[in-house]
C-alpha cells in the first residue's frame, strides 16, 4: 500500500474559542497579535469565503483551529502556491499538507524552506510577491485552505515499518531580485500579494497521514488594501468615529452646557 507522508507543524497552541465556520476556522493574524478584519461574503456548507483587509508590509500568520475530535490534513495555498512545496496548488489531496491534531491550533507564518525554517509571509504589492517571482498571477491575493479528513488507519503490520518514502522538497527560494523587497508607500491601484520575507526557525516533523480523496470544506480569503475594499464597497469608508446626531435645542441628555465650538 502506498504511503503518503506530510508535515505536522511543531507549534501547537491551546487558545480560546473563536467563531466556527465548519470543522476548522481560519484567522489572519498580525505579529502584534491582532486579527486582520475579515468581511464574510458567503458561507455555504463546505465553502467559506471572505475579504480580509491587508496592511502594507505587515508580517502575518494563518491561525487555524481544528474543532473536531480527529486529525485533519490542511492543504494551504497563498496566492495559488502551496506554502510547503512552493508549487502551484490545486487544493488536491496529493499535495503536501500540514496535519492538525484533534482540537489543535497552529499558526503558519511563512513559506516552508526546510524542516526547521520558514520564510515569513508579509503583505506587499503583487509585483513583489512570491507567486509573481515565478510568473504566477492565477490566484493572486487569495489565501486558500482545503481540509481533508483522514482515512481510517488500519492496524499496523510488521512489514509497514520498513523504509519510508516521502518527498523532501520544500518551497524554493524566490529569485534574489524578489527577496526582502519592501515598498515605502502603498498604492491603492496595485493588487495585494504576499512576499517571501526573512527566514525564521519553525520546527516540524513528518507524520503519516492518508487523506480522503475529497476535501471536507474549503476556505478562501481575498485580501485587499483598505482603499480597494472601499472602492468595491465591501466596507464603509466613513470616518472611523461615529457621527453624532444634531443636538436638539430643547432636549439635552446630560443637562449641562456643552463646550463652545473649537474649544
């Protein structure tokens, strides 16, 4: 029987609960700990879509929670590229994937370039993105996660403990002209993408996981600059502070004289 091996990320956290869209939930989180705003578009069974407001040059991670009592396999693609292999992703069960333990939480912070290293995700213009470095604009600005259930594991047999076959390929480095680039100003007319940032330690181990042929559910997040979301009318671009209704000259809620204008 053919065996397929995948990566289990070393960082597993026990965090508080969050809104559940299905068997898993996905949050785009900044290094400072806050969650980038998300604006749901649709949430049909097995398919969840939302816009995310990106911030230029911000490092980010994908915090994924497993809300089930079983392991799940996660094929994760950013801008259409598998975040483990770096190859063009079609969200299939034959691709390299992370394995998330029952009720586990993990944060995926970059392109995996080795067993113990990733290169950071950061929001940037599409021209500076990892995908563009390989000439791929087919899914620019989209974070995609396909969730696969695990086939029932058979009882281990003695001969199955022989030499294990697995792919040791990792995401190749982006061409040097694309690495560590940053832009000083954000352009509302330029599409958002994800860059190939600095390397950092991220431990992982290989585990055996046999995925079912079809995904349980898929999550898609289209990240855009705020100006783009405003233009698309995904968000309201009124001032961030609430507008106060005109004061009624015969009705005051506090009963005191207000300060004069420009006081």
